[in-house]
């Protein structure tokens, strides 16, 4: 009954994408659907998303954001109204041409994002400066047709939230764009994931935005995952959809708009940041099961004693933790250990005759494979500390890994076959970014907020040798 | 400052559908979108749905149901596999023919319901009787193209939950179908809405089902609203999608399936059951704001005193109730009274100098227009009772109204120009139902559970004169 009796998970070092696919399947997070590019999210995977959603909802509500629901359909002409926006999203659109048994005169896109679905209506709602700020959020499904789908990270349909806000001034709007990024970073902290946050380059920003802020995450193979983005749209959409207001000055002004979103890619990030060769490792905050109790017995006499002890334990914990006792009779303890390790349950309590007789509990930590025996009386206090320790350990491991895998380079020749992220002084010239992508498959990920006001370490661009503007982070990405 | 200074809501007696439309708009629940047939649900309306959803989620989770998410797209060939199902839904389908810049070889329907989207995958998950029962639920948007849209009740896109379950035996499946109907009835009780629950006729049952149970609601114009349905699908879909299991007997058996759903039509039902000529009346359980505090002052000296008193009041209530203090300075108290009455806030606290000086509170109840003055100290106890009283009053009014508007008839000539529901002994012959619909616009709504085992009061069918089987309820419907 070795830990990996089912050798169904590829080693990370052997083939990381295969490892990811294996974990998503074996942990029963999700699987491919009949519709190419779309996935079926199973209860265990969806629960993780629901827990992420609950925490972000709490933060958004506390910040005064209200929820709204707009139609999934966007008139194509709306999408085409903002030039950069339509260029960015056209290749990914799914289009409804027939409905109710008839061909539609006006074809409808399925929302790839809802700027073009919402802002004509916003224009009706906003008359004067007294109607501002308008801060609304939508939890919804969106569709962006993917040529190379990947579970959670790139499915043609995904669930997300998209905030859409309007302010009287650029200053207020830019302040909120930054604040939403802070909220996303705090959300990723909640997932025990460190983020690298700052500005996107001109080529990588949102189609239609003036500026995009991003929280980037490093996966365990050294690629980048875009964790969440917050866009200052300026008056680009306002001018197209007529979002204007009568100011206190009696004049008409364009509204300054933001949009910001986080999707169930965050579930994929949790897997890719915390997972190991044995499967998932979940931070307690979003573990569908935080504590699993596994009874161990050899015969009928110990069985009754052990199960009763487990039942009492379960009852004593269930108000405070998401706890489950694995009562399956047909499975061995070893099978169950492996089963719940693959699923990343942070804490396992192993209960045998010895524990029942002595009034003790054997605790196994998924994050570091350690075991300890403690008296039942000490369990409540120990568990509370343990949850915090596990969270901190996962966070610190991820942070150490990320920092170790960011390499400073002065010239793009140094990239070679190396993986991980690269810090380099860059001219910010889009043409150099195109070259970098072509030659190494790397793109700029983020100009960290702190680097925005600093001079670059090298005054020459690592690609072109022309004057560098800032020190940026570059990586391959999902 | 009369109550209805803004005479923007049509009287119910004048034109009920216009009244409904006015209330939905004036209470800022929702409005028409740019896409014909689809609506925009505004924060106040969406919050009502979110509160309904939270309560139903709680009940489903307590019953052991888990959530899942399947793609919004259904291969057309899946939909076409079950004959009755495709006949029922074909006229309402929206179809994606182009995606990612190309014409799709296999066209995709947007789910009108997810039987055909889910059950091929169910077939993979279910191997043996040990995998049963499988009880999953999905919160999702679905699309059924509507020729005659109506806010919440008939939009082309709507939000709902759909449960899809598989059992080893017909007996277990039929037991759950009934249990889910009980859960829906208890959910409507939560909304202070009485339901009339039982079986649908052959013509009115779900396309593809063996039997449909329904919870019907009476709107204030005497029409029926289908509140929720629970379907026993038999093995109809199982045989098409190969949902079978290896039994303990070593033989292969078809799974017995159910599906059951409740949508945001329930928000429409709340409006149509409880609303009056002044707007919404919300039961406290789902009121986005349960208590609104309106300060009343004439000059600056009373202003400070009153606002401070309001602030303390707000603070003392906010942990227990969804409470809001209307601090708008530009609006009169009379405007605010009307504003919150239109929005159906159950309890208003009016706070003027007198109240602040005497340490009292003037309470206004939206459900019966009554006012009372009580000492601040008594407020917590009074409010708790009040919420229960308001709920009970709304429920009892709706029940009395519904019962008063069900008329027993022996012959369909008695229908004439009468509104409301009719109870009649019926042969259950689909041809008579067709005739009834054509002549009076009425359809069978439900055979109440209690009537299933009773002999009909009249042994002759009220339409054909042939032998009657049971006493059914008939009505016009939304």
C-alpha cells in the first residue's frame, strides 16, 4: 500500500503539462467535455471556485460594489464600435446566427467580456455627476474560442467576475484601478499565492484599455499565469457608447471607466503553484474538505471502537471545519491516504485502536508530509494553529520558489534554454517584444509597481541596445 | 408630498401587465436590454434572486446535493437524440454556427436545459450501483428564445438551477421527485407564497419526462405562474445516452433519472403575488433592505440631533438586519417614503425631533400601511416579532386571495368571462385540453397531490361529458 500505488500522475519534472492534466483528472476537479475546448467542472473543483468566489464577493461587497446581470448576447455592432476592442476579440468570438427557428437579422456574439454589452445601458443610467461613481460587478460565464484549450486556464467558456465602473475623473478611476489590483492581490494571499503586480506593456494590455494592471503568478514550471487584471479604459468606450455626465460645472463630460476581472483560472493557479508529485496541496481557506478523518481497524471489535471515536471527533469539529470521515468499508486505509492526498486535503487525522484507547489523534499534514501525535484535548487549539501554519508554509514555499526563479539578464542571448522568469531593462518598444516572442516564446509580463519610478539597472535595452526605460519581468505564459 | 406624487405606476385593476412592468421598472428590479427578449437585472432585483438562491442552496446542500458546471453549449445531435425533448425545445433554440472565425462543422445549441448536455458524461461516471445515487445541481444561465418576453417570467435568457439525478430504481427516483417538490414548496413558503402542488397533465409535462410535478402560484390577476417543476424522466434519457449501471445482481440496468429546476421567475412571482398599487411588498426573508431609516428634520439644529439618533439606530440594527439609513439631503421625507414603498422595504423607521427627544421610534409597516410608536428599548424585541408578523400577513393574504379565486365549475360554459382559476372534474383527454385552450385560453395547471387518490366530484368531464378521472385546476398562465 505505497503512497503511489496508482501511478496515474506523471512527475512534474518529467512533463509538467501532463502532470497538470493528471492532477485535474485524478483529483476530480474537472474533465474535458463533449464540446471541444469546454470543460466539465466536477463538484470538488467547483467547490474550490465557490470558496474563492465567496471570499471575493465579501471583499467587493465591503468595498461598496453591487452585483448586476446583463444578457450573455452582445449585438455584433456594439462589439465593433471600439476599434481596438473588436480587433482584440474578433478571432475568439462565438456567434449566434439562428434563434427561435429563424435566421437573425442582427447576429449576436456571446460575450467575451461585457464592455460592449453594458455601456450603452450605463449611458442611460448616468445623467449627472450625482450618479457617479457607478460601481457594478457581474458573476457570469463568457466565451472566448480557444485553439489550444487547457483546463481552467484556457477553456472556451469560463466563469468569472467582471467589474465595470464609471467615475467623474481620471484621478478617481486610476485610484480604483489600483485598489482593485490590491483586492486581487489580497485574494491571492487568501489562496496562499504570492503575486507580482504592476503594469502591462502596450502590446499585452487589454484590447481597448488605456492601461492594464495585472497580478502575475509563477507556476511550478516557471511559466507565468495572469491571475487577474484591472483596466483603466479612459474615455475610449465612453466616447463610443456615449457615457457622459453633466458636471457640477454645468458642462458635459465623458465618464472615466474601469473594468477588472478574475476567473476560475485562479483554480488552475492553485493547482500549478501548490501541487506536487502526489497531487493537489490545498490551502485551508479554499479546501472543500479541510480535515479528513480516516479510521484504521483490523477486525470487528476494533472497528466499532474506532468508528465511534471517529464519529465523536467528526461531531466535535464539524461546526468549525469542513470535515469528512471516510467511512468506505471496501477501501484500505492506504488507499484512502493516497485518495485524499491526491485531492490535497490539508489535514488528515488517522484514528486506530491505539488512538481510541489513549484518547489521542495522529495528525498528517499534506503540505510537508509530517506526522504528529497529540492528545484529543489539545486538538482544537492545535488545529487552529495548524491551519495558519499550513497556509504560511504554502505561501512561503511559493514565494521562495518564485524569487529563486527570477533571473536578472542584461542581454537576451542569456535566455538560451533557461526556464523561469527574467528581469531585464527594456526599451518598451513593441517591435522588440515581437522579436522576443518569436525567438524565445517569451513576452513581457509586468512592470512591478515599485519599478515604475525607478531608473532601469541597465541603461540599454536587453534586446535592441537602445535606451531602456524600466526593469520588466519576462516569461513564457499560460 | 402625497404617497403617489410620482403617478408612474398603473393601477393593478386598470391593467395588470402594465402595473407589473411599471413596478419592475420603478423599483429598479430590471429593464429591457438592447437584445430583444433579454433583460438587464439591476442590483436591487439581482439581490432578491441572490437571497432566494442562498436559501435554496442551503436546502440542497443539507440534502446532500453537490454543484457541478457543464458547458453552455450542447451538440445539436445530443438534443435531437430524445424525440419528445427535441420536439419540445427546437422552436426555442439559439444556435451557434460560427466560432473562432470559422463555420462550425457541428453546430452548437445554447442549452435550453441540460439533460442533453450532461447525460453522456453521466454515463461515463456511472459504472455500478455503488456510484448511485448521483445527485448533482447546476446554477446556470439557459436560453429559450421567446416570442413574447416578459421581465423575469419569460426572458430569452434566464438564470436558474437545474438538478439532475440518477437512481438505481424507479421507486427511489419517484421518492426524490416528490421530495424536491417539497423543497420548492418550502422555498416558496420562505417567500411567503402559497403553492398549489401536484402533477402536470400529459400535454403540459416536460418534454421527455414520464411525469412532471409542479408548484403553481396564483398571481394577483388570477393567472397562474409555474413556480418550479420536478420531473421523473424514467429511463427515457438513460436509454438514449447509455446511462446504465451494473447492479448487485450482476446485471446491467438503466438508471432512473430526475431533473428539477427553479428560476428567477420566482422573483416575478414575488412581485405578482405581493405587490400592490404602491409598488412592491417584499417578505423580510428576501428584502435586500429589511429596515430603512428615514430622518425627518426641518432645520440645522434638529438635523444634527436627528442624524445622530439615526446613526446610533443604524449601528444597533446592522448586525441583525439588512438596514439602510436614507441620508440624501436633496430629497424630502415624503419623497423617501414613496421611494422605499415602491421598493417594498418591509419596515420603515421614521425618526424626527420628537423621536430623538423622547427616545422613541415610529414604525411603518409596508404590508398593511400601519404605524406604531414604541420606545427605543423595545425595538429589538418588536422588530423580531414584526418580521414574523409581516411574513405571516403576506402569506395569509396571498393564501386567502388564491383560495377565493378558485371556482368550482361543472361545465366549461361557466367559464365565460370569469378570471381566476377553475376546479373541474376532467377526463384528462389531451384533445379536450386543446379545445379548452383554443376557446378560453385556459390550460390545466395541476392535479393537486391530495386529489390524486380521490374520486372526481363529478363523474362527467366538464368539457366532453365523458368519464372524468380527477378534479384538476385550470387557469390562464404566464
